């Protein structure tokens, strides 16, 4: 890309395995706008309407950049000396002649699915000296070539949906490179607009006041889909939205854009049961006057006629036909006269046969895309023997939380209809919903999509995006993967955010925004903001686990707002929508629960003023969160997004609301309370320090009343250091306790810190283990301290491949620095001779304690409902112990699967025996492929209960310096 002025976007679409670019030596850049004159755009009259429409968007995009709009020229018009020639092979006489003359290179384009080439051609037609030719193998291939050019000149696919500004330039040129966009990795790539109450509210307010998502909204959706190089839509389906075919302009409009319209798992043959069945039933009563029910074992003829009517109505359009059946409104299949699994399988086979016959009779050869989605209970029926015709695509669902339930066997991979996936980055349902923000790590999406593709799931990828807004980053990654699955790998997947942010905000800001988004995703991987509840994180363990999390959120918000303050005014709306609101909203959601937890602890500790202080802070955090959302809906982009974002919609599951807090009546009393780290109250558990981790501990001094408390602290040993040794407070003060490692004697030492005030005194015991600098220098790996060893799996001391498989580090995956993934996902399981055959990771550990200890492997959830989810551990040369994880999605609340998806990890526990203190090797073995390991924790007797794994143990390479602890202040 070349232009006068700074180029804001990275031309990423011309990189990667699915794209190729070559430039002839000495070739001049091709001008689109020079000296106030725009190059005309030529489209043949015979070309598809979708191509002509997209060419019109190109003209608008050039105008957005330059202020000058090119002419859109059709056949027979007088042409200027320069032109952009747009055409589809077989539909554009100019393009076909250039191919026939050998002047346009369409190798690996002609005859392919949605491929295209962009090439500069000299004297392509009479009167035109030079042309930029965009030629597609089919109509969508041409359309993607058009939008590729738009993005290369600086128009983001999100220019409208996220208000990404377009940098204005007087001169606009593009490199004279031959750019080929090869056939995409996945044939049908699309989105499912679902749980769309907020989108419906916004659409009704701002787009069409007489409709609830109609053609004007879908026009915007179709354009976005194509700009993201997608081609497929499952439209909105819920009671508060108009069903897609209610407005007959919708399917006609989709076809004119070139978008394939399908329907979700409960919407057989494009029928929306929520809206359409009851009127149909009322118009087709049973012989006795009763209304037919949506049960194929009761009313097969009426239901078949219902399906047939839609097939006939939409036969002329390029559609994807969902076959099979579930109940109305995403409910389970109803079969009054089939009660056993075998009987239900037979009914489903009859349903599929009847639907296929309808398509033959009503749609004929145009019914080329047919899908069967074994979702929830239908998966059980499929596994029990439902016969799906070979040319029908099997679309495999995830567990609604981003974990694929099962993947095709070798026999299923050989089917002519191929395989697809239905994947959620937004979800309403059990055990908890996440509809508000984009919170799924792109590395997690990569892990599962790559796994699917390795199993030849490449015919259909459909993504549940909820209301669409807030899913911008995640959706863009999904579509990039679907277009070119090899574009990102385990080492580079985290770089996607850098590149994507560079496209929206300029290359000079891409890395900073990527680091912000990566930390935002990491914190969500610990716990999605929509899943926050009472009693999850510890306020007392590991340096105030919840306070440390809030400190990380506060630092992230500070960084985000500091960057936002440097951006030009034109970028402020986009930055708020894409970067600041997710970070700030997640921070506020967590913050109000943090203060509410502090309020509850204060009550339990018998505090006075602190109880009311924390209640006030919790309520204030909630009010600021509401204020933030109000800003999005009423101020951003001049109020354009009224109603689009709402954590608390009225008709679908809500994000956590205002947590309950209590207050106590004020009294003119005072009293000193003490809670040392590790204790909810008092100091029964001593403060422990290790010369390896160089810990910083805390003691909370609090008031049991409301009058001011004066306090003093004294230490029994000079090597105990305090952040303060005297002062006053009304509610609380936190005193940091450290050790002067230059003066403390080596060995095990004990001391006390005595706190006095308000007529009372509390003594806090201190225990120190000091191996000295020589001990630290001699450490070769992790060192046990404070009663545990914690290992970040990505920080291994060694690894070994085996049997065609290996452990690979995936950046940006999991709760810490990255996770280790057993790859490839198609590898055979290792079930014998693990120590000799299986891929392994090893970690050097110095134990100071002997005994048999529990070891917990934190694995990231993944499923295989026809297989197993296993990993093995061993210490030194001991026999590996195999740990079996949850392999099946139950869809329940409160069970192991539910706990795993809520927490984002599964904790697998075994035991290891340390026969003597000293140096040992902890080993982790692959048993099943596609297992991802995040942390490993060995409890040697001192591990405190907590939600997260404890801080990583000392390691001379990976964790040489103890992290400096920041605590959130008691107010804001």
C-alpha cells in the first residue's frame, strides 16, 4: 500500500498461506485517486448483482479515504485512460479475454471456490492504458477481491460496526503487485445472531422503528460478513426479534449480497418455530378441531407441509438447509409415541428421509448445502444410530463454552458432505451465560479450531456471536482462521491481536493494544466477568488473592486509559468500543464483588467503620459500571449505539448485578483488630518467608468501632521490616512485612511483630527459612517454599517428543504465561510404556520435605465424548500415574463439567512420593492428544486454599525475582 500521508493499516490480507503476492520489477504503483481525480470502476452488465453492489461499496470506500467518489461504469460506457476492472470469470467479457490472451494469471484461481486475483494489466481494453483488474473464480471470490482492496487502502471491515475511522489522504495508490487470494480453508464461514435482545433493542430504536431487526439491519450485517471474508448467516431467532422470513426482502437481499442463509439446530428447513409454528398450527387444525403439536410422532403430515412451504418459498435462493429436528425454541425433541432411544432414532431417521424428499421435490439441484447438527440430545441419538445421508454435512457442536464435544471418526471424515462445527464465543444457558463481553482467549479459539481442522472439519464453521457487538476481536479471529487456518500457529497466535489492532488503530499502536487485550483475556480466563459470584477468590491467601487480581485489573485499566488519552479524537469512539469498555466494564464488575467480599469479611471480623466503608465502595463500583454502559449507549458515536450494550437485559440471562452488602450503625467506640495474611482473623497461621521467593506479607489492622484508633508496632528481630510502625486509622490500615535478607541469619528463624492500640495488643508470629545466596545460586530448577511447589507448565526445564507427537507451548493460552498442548490432536493415545514412548515435559524441583504429597495438574477443559481426556505424572523414575479428566459435557449445573467450564480449568489430583529431600524431576506425560496443561502444584503441607494456583515457585530462570505485590487501596 502506498499513499500520501501515513498509512494507518497493515495490508495483512496479502500474507499467509492462502494469499500470494508478486511485484514486477520497476512496476509503478497504481493510482486510485490523484489530483482530485478518481479512477473509474468497470463492472460488466452480465456479472452477478452481488459483484456490482460490492463495486459500489469500493467507490464509497475510495470516497471515504479521499473525498472523491469514482464513477461506477457498466458495459458500453466511455472509459478513461485508467480503470479498475472488476469481473467474475465467465461473466465478464473483459476478464475472460485477458485470460484467453494469457495476460491475466488465474492459476490456482480458475475453478476454485471463492478465489480471486488482483493484477495490473497494461492496455486491457481500447481506450484504457492501464487497469487494476480484480477477477474472481465466482461471485464471492470477486467480492472478496473488492473488499481486500478496500482494506488495503485503509477501510476497516469494522468502519461502521465499530466506528473505526478512515484516514483521509489526497492521493491514494496501491502497489502494482499481483495478489492472489487462494481458496479458503473452510467453505462456509458464518455467524449466528443469537440471544439478540440488545441487538433487537438497538435495531428498533435506530434502524427501523416498525421492525425488530429487519432489512436495514441485515443490510449492515451482510456487508460486515463479506468484509470479514465470510459468506454464511444463521439469522436472529428469538421471540423478541422478527423472524427472518417475515420480511420477504430479507432473503432477496441476502441473495443480492451473495450471503448464504441457513438456520440453527432447532429451525429445520429455514422454519422459525418460535414465531411460525403457532400460526401454521392454527391454520391447519386437526380433523377434530384441535391444534396440532410440534411432535413428528403425532402430526407428521402437518409438520411436513409446514417445512415444504418454506422450501418452496425460498427455493430460488442460495440457502443452507438444516435437516433433523428439535423442539420449538431450542427445546428438546418431543416424541410422545417414541420413548426409548431406539424408537427416537427411528423417528429421526424418518424425519431426515421426509425432509430430503421435500428438498428434492421443491428445491432440486440448488439444495447443495444440507447440514445435520447433533446438538445436545440429538448427539445422543446420532451416536445411537441416526443415519445421516453421505452428502449431508455433519456440523459438530461445542459444549457451548468453547470445547468441542466430539470430532469425526475416519469413516465420518470420508463422507462426501464433509464435516463442520458450531462454536460459541457468546452463550445463553447452563451452567452460566456469557453474553456481555468478548472474553474467550483467541489462543483457546485457535486450539479448538485447529483441532477441528486437523480432523477435516472444514465444510462449515458457524460462530454464535450473540448480539454481534462486543465480539469484534474474537469474531475477526474466527474468520481469519476460517479463511486461512495456517495463518496462525502456537507460537504466533497471540500476534493476531497485534496485527488486528494495527489494522484498526495504526501499526504504531498495535503492540500496546495487543498487550492490553492479552492481559484482559488472561484475567477473563481466570474467571469471566459474567461468572463473578460471592465466595470465589480468597481475601487472605497468597497475598490477598482477590486483591492481587484487582491490582492487575487496575494496572490494566490505567494502561488502557493512558493509551486512549494519546489517540486522536477521531479514534476515541472506536477505542472505547473495542478496547476501553471491555477492560473498564470487566474491572467494575469484579471490583464491586471485591468490595462486597471485603464487606462480608469485615462483618465476620466484627469490624465497625470498615463494614460501612466497603458497602459504600461496592455500591459506588456498581453505579460507575452502570454509568460506563450509559456512556456507550448514549454518548459514543453521537448516540449511534442506543441499547446495543446492556449487561442486564430483561428477557435473557443477566451478568451479575449489584451484590448485597450490609451496614452497621455507627457508635463512638474504638478497638484494635488484627488479621495476619493467611488468617480470616487473628494470627494463628504465622507469616512465612523464604529466601527463594523473598516474600512480602501483610497484616491488616482494623477498627472494631468507629472512633479513631492510634497504633504502634514493634518487632522482636531487627531483620523484620515493616512498611509503617505507627499511625492512626478509622476503618483499617494494611502493614507490609518483609525480611532484610542481608542481615537475617541463615537457617530457620522465628520472630514476632507486636501491634498495640485502643488498649489491646496482638502478637503476629514470623517464620523465616533462609538458605542464603549460596542456596539460591545452587538452585537448578524450582524450589519448594512455604509448604508447596507451583510450576507454570510453559516454564519447563526439558521436553521430549515421541510417537509423532509433542508438547508445544501455546502463547496467550490459560491463566499464566501460556499452556502446554499435546499435539497434534490426531495423534494416537499413549496407553503403555509412557516413560519410554510418550511425549513428556520435565521440571527440576528441589524438595526440602520428604513424604507422599498430593500433586494437582491444572488442565484446560477439552472434551472427547467418544474417547478420554488423560494425562500422566511421575516423580523421577517412579511409575507414571494416569489422571482422567472430564470427557463429556453433561449440560448440568453443579457437576464436574459445569465446574470446569465456569473456572476454565480442571484440577486433576494424584500423589507423588518424595523419598528424600533434595533434587528431583517432576514429569508430565501425554496420554491423550489435545490436552493442555496450565500449572502443576505439589502441596507439601503448607498450601492455603484458594481459587487460583498459588504464585509460581522460585526458579533461577523463570522466576528469579519475587513479584512485587501491589494491593488495591481501600478507596478510589
